[in-house]
């Protein structure tokens, strides 16, 4: 039996516990109290089937470990032969997985498996489109916390499959001071002083600024590791890069689109973060076809 983790993209970690929890939650939602009553009523228990997971569009595949875990959770007798692993670029019509085993289990797992692959491949494919438009620059494309509740670890993994990078996973792994924190704390210097007083030596401090004057205040304080440049136009981003002189990491954010990303990358900022990678990724078109 193939281990689902063998299909993971090797340059992006996704915990087996996260895979199992997501699959169990999805199956509980779909199978409910009585299971797949359609298949139970119409398919004899001993029936076997072979199915092919097919890509109906070109793009970057992600979510195969979850599809495999879904199938295996419903029957240990299901055999899966993968033709690719996560982060592979596939063509329209390409066969991704060949699945053989109890027909009832395959049919019951079908929608959940496709939901995982469709959602995560959509995120990976959109991310790859963003990354392609920044080729030749130093900038890294990052996701945000604008993820589907309960699926953040999966969606951030899919971003990595597409060649992007992850911003913080939650409120607990980095300090990101936003405009509302600054307003409540009474200004840039007071909020940075409080952050530095509480932060451990391994915790980075990033602060959001809206203007070049705020950036100057951050630079003068010498208390931040990175600065988020919020909703700045291209000219202001270029000026911010000059003003920074390589001292802090600079991240562009707000209004980052496929149409604007190349020009933003050319300004010289280190990162661009876009919630669109996860909240607006179209579903990747894939299907599970029963072999004749």
C-alpha cells in the first residue's frame, strides 16, 4: 500500500496528522450517518472497479496525498498507481492516478478526493502563474492568512507546490504589526518598543506602513526586521526601496494581481503577499472516470 506522504512535494512539508484530520473531517461531512446509500443500494458488495483520475485542464497538481488517504480510509483493499506527484505540471487529459479496488469505496470516495485535488491544484496553478510573471527578479510570492477556515495548512502547502512561499501560518508564529495595532498603541515607536520587549530572539517583527514618512520612522527606530508596504503605487515602492538601502526586508501588499505583479517585482521589493492565491483561486478541473 502506497503511503500518502510519498506523493507530497518534497520541498514543502505537510504533516500526516493534518492530512488525516482533513480527510476524516471531509468524509464525516459527506458520508454522514448512513454512508453512501446510493452505492449501497445499487452496487453489489463484491463488485470491483478501476477508475482514472484525469486532469481536464493544464496546470500544477496538488492534493494527491489527500486523495490517496481518502481512498485508503474507505478501503484498505484499494490499490493506487500514481503517474505524478504533487507539484508536477500536467497537461489537459493527462492521467494522474489509476485506482483499482472495491467499487463501493471508490464511488464513495470520489467527490471528496476530487474536492481536495481540485481545490489545492487550483491554488498551486494560480500561484505558478504569479511566480512565472516574476521570473528574473529577486521577489518571492507569498500567501496570507486569507484561507478557507480549517484548510490553511493544506492551502499553504499548495502555494509551495506552485512555487510560492508561505507568510505566517497564524497569529502565533510571527509578529506583524498592522495599522490598527499602531493606532491603539499610540504610534510606531511605542508599538515597536512593546513588541521588542516581548518578542523572543527567534521571533521576527514586521510592521505595516502606508507612507514613506512612516517608513523613515521605522528605519530610524532600528527595531523592525521587515516592513510591509501597504497599497503603495509603483513610484512609491521604488522610492521605498531606495530609502531602505537594503537594511530591512520589504514586502509589498494590497492590490497584488496577476496584471500588476511583474511591475511590482521590478521595483526591487523582496516579497509580495497576495490573499488572492488562496481566496480567489479557480477550482482545477479534474474528474474520476470509471474504466470500461
